[in-house]
């Protein structure tokens, strides 16, 4: 069934065996339920450790247990403490380093363990890998971190803005997924039905309970907005990459909710001179393990064979492979970003986007953002089914959305690297958020989102302030005849919690005040353009 679902998977080398329900002691002795998958063959095989808070059934058992055992690996699939039958209390982000080391101690006692260990997994399963890498054990020879997390605070709060929808969906995943597929799907559907109502019932930290029930850790994650709050102390494991010597492969998608964290870790690994690779596909957080799985599996398998089995035949010749949107090609690059030069595009009073710099900072355009009727979110790096590129025309027809559009391009324009908007903004209340989005407008007028991001504003009276809005990274070709568009609004709801328009913390705010936001002329969209020719520019299937 797996091979019917995912075509182009490599043929299996061995039949897979299964030893379920093993008990492995955690760091404090709590029993951790563990399944062991293995090749049914004589000989020595390396081991992969996969630790998960989401259970050990579908999709983890087929994706990691069976498929990798068929390729010649022992796979140890373990439930984190307090989940899926494991003892102890699940302490989000608190026990993964110690419990991972305890799992390795148990492995040392197994007769089939050769002392050669790799780790693999996505999302929180990536976090547990970074936690183990804070003080890597000598057996750890390779890691594959797919759409992975290393900084929980940055996942929930970016630039002071609460990532509300993804936070709530994460709460569902952590609370229900390890209880089985049926329980998880019911909870997810219940949240999706209630989502827009939940976020309008009152302060987010109280309203979500009608869709999720009591989730104490989520209450803390929603309300503790500052990175130096004691709640977040010790939760980031990103520093592991700064001194790592374990070969580490990173996988993400341009519409993955954790793409920025992956790119950040890649840069850290490069600076540390650690052997690493980066694969970025046209995927969301979930589609990387669905439509993208043949490509992701091949990349992961090649990396693990090279570093655990001394078989480098599956490695790419370059360290970076990215999918270029708008063109639907893969490009192999030596590094990321590929030494970009930044090109500014300036908005004009008539709604155009031009390369000609303004001569003053006069007001360009303004709009009213009403938190009681917030600007809706459309597509982007979400965990929900609405993630990814979407038609933005209905959104851009709203009165609370500004658009600035360049002329039809005479030749293609490639954008490779981190995109940002440098905006000069004033408000009438002193408090607001601003959301900036890069879009591709085709010959028929369809506006498709490429990348985006939010920032929090604090202005004094009517004076304007300059704010840089990080809009994530991309690899995208704007085709000849298409137009580049900058979209500006006061938020994207429920993807981000709406700003109340007052000085109250958004998670606690009860009063909602409309705010007028004015954009000024010396604002600019900053686009990275690579001067390097691509190593490979051949159209290929997406996998």
C-alpha cells in the first residue's frame, strides 16, 4: 500500500521484522514504550533512533519503522514520556535531552546494536534530535532533521506577534495524536469548525479551551510572549548547531511553518564547519511527508547510507538543492543563500511598484484595520489544509489591504534568499501590527503569495517609524509578463492573533480599538537576486 501511495520509492532490500511494546527506562526510570523494527537478515546493521510525542502508529510506523528497516536499518521508535503508553508526565521541551541519552544507554545493552547510530524525524521529532546534539554521544554519527523545530518561542511568537492558528493546531497534535488517528482527526475537525469563532470570543488564552479542552502548557505558550520569560528558559536547542560535528541533513519546504528555523540552523552549521546539506521543496509542513515523501525519503536515505554505511552513492554533488517556484524546477547550489545582491522596489501613491527611489517620506496610502473584523489570512506557512500558495484576489479587494504592483516584466526575475520589507509607518493609536506579503501576479491578474511575515509597531503620536518586516526566504522565478506585487495589511487572522489596537497584551486584551495605519514613501520591498548561474536548471517532477 505504501508503494502504491508513493511512487518511485527504492525497492526494498530486506523484509522488515517488528518487535513491539518494549520498555526502555527514561532518565528518571519512567518506562518508555518502544517498538523495534529490523531487517530480517543476518549481519550487522546501523540503528536509527526516532523519538515522538505523537504515538508510534501511522504515519510513523510505515514512514520510518518499515521503510528504513527494509533498507537495512534497525529502527527504534519510542514514545516520549507521558504519551502513547509511556510513563511519567509529558513535559514539553523539558526532558528530551536526558531521555534521548537514556535511550542510547539502553541501546548499548542490545546484542544487535553495533555502536553506529543515526537519528531522523520531522517537527518535534526534529527538536528531540537537536536536544540530543547539545552534548552528542560518540555513537551518534548522522542526523536527518525534516521540517524540524529548535526554538519553541520563535515558533509561537515572532517579532512580538502570536502565531495563533499554528499554536492551536499544535495543541491538538500534542494532546490527541498519540491517542490514535481517529481521536486526532476528530479533535482537528472540531478545532477547524470552531477556529474563527474561538478567536473572536475573547482573549485567545481563554477562548481556545472551547475547541481544545484544558491544555495547561498551551496556556503558558500563548501568554508568555517575551523570549526572556522564565517559561522559555532552556527550551531553545538551536545552539547545538554552533559546535556540532555530527553530519546533519536538513529538509524543509518554502511553505513550511518551520522553514526559517531550518535555514537558520543551516547557516549555523556552515559557520561551525559541520558537514551539512539542505533540501527545500515546494512543500508545506505536512505535504513534505505526503506528496514530497519520495524526494524527502531519497534525500534522507542517501545521507544515512553515506554516514552510517560508508556508501556515498546517494549523495548530491552540492550541499544545497532548492525548488524554484514559478518555474517548477530544482536547482543545485553550493550554498544558501547564493551570495545575493539586494534590489529595492519602492511603492508609489498610485499603487505601483517601481525601481525609482522616492525623494521624500510623504504619506503614500492609509487604511483602517479593525480588530473586530480582522484582515483574514489566506494561505502561507500554516499547519492546516489551507497552507501554501493561494489566489489572493478576494483578499486584496478588501479596504484594509494595500497593494503595490510592478509593471509586466520584460524578462524573468529570480529571487533567491531572504525577503524583507523596509517600511515607514505611522498610526493614530500608537499600537498596531503590519503584515507584508510578496505576490506573483500573472497575465490573468491572479495574485499568488510567495512569502510573507508580520511585525509589531509602536509609534509615538503621529510620528512615523521605520520597521523591517522579515518575510522569510524563497527561491522563486517571476516569469516574463508577470508582475511583482507588495501587499500590506494590519494582520492575517487567525494565522496571527489580531492586535487589539491598544497597549494591552493581545493574549489578554478585552477591548478592541480600530487603528489607522499610514504607509510612507520611503518604504521599500527588498528582493535578493542571485548573480550566480544555477548548477542545474532542468525541469523535473516534484516527486
